[in-house]
C-alpha cells in the first residue's frame, strides 16, 4: 500500500474561524500595519490576541 499523500498534519492546527467586523478606518490601519511588518491580517490579529492574553492583570 502506498503512503498517504498531501500535507503533513500540524501539531497545533488553526481550525477555529472567527469573524470580526471593522470600520473602514480600523481596517486601513490594520492593512498598513500588516504591510509595514510583512504580516497577514490573521497573523496580526493573532498577535493582538496574544498581547491581550499575556497582559498582566
């Protein structure tokens, strides 16, 4: 039997979708940030979530 083909399984797959509504000004700022830091929008939003979660109370 031949081995399975396709992408290998990830250790921590990103399998949860979240929908966020932004006003146009916030979206433009996000896009500018992403372009300046060479990030995708999803990566930038994950970074923001980590900042909030790692914040000391």
